[in-house]
């Protein structure tokens, strides 16, 4: 997209364990229970990702974040 539209900045955001409502749609109870524990122990608030995206948007026009990998510090890469 960035190559086709020279006036558009594109940033890839790759989040790790982020506390969202995602698990509410999981129907496999064993899977859901395992990941509930994981997100309870490692997850960070979705607002943290929103802040990071805002920072990318707010960069001066002459700069861009091409890729952001945001992970909780306790999550193993």
C-alpha cells in the first residue's frame, strides 16, 4: 500500500498477549481455560496497543514506524 500511495504511511502492528474480548467467542472449554490463565498472567491492556498506534500516527510527516511488535514484558517471544 505504501508503494502505491506515496502520501500514505503504513505500519504493521503485531501484538502479543493483549487482554481483549477474544476469548468470549471461544467454544472449546479446555482451550478457553488454558488461554484465560495465560492472558490473566501475561496479558496487557488493549489501551497499551492503542497508545502505541496513536504514537505511530502522531509521528512527524517525514517519519514512519514500519513495524511495531508489542509484547508484555513477561511474555516469552
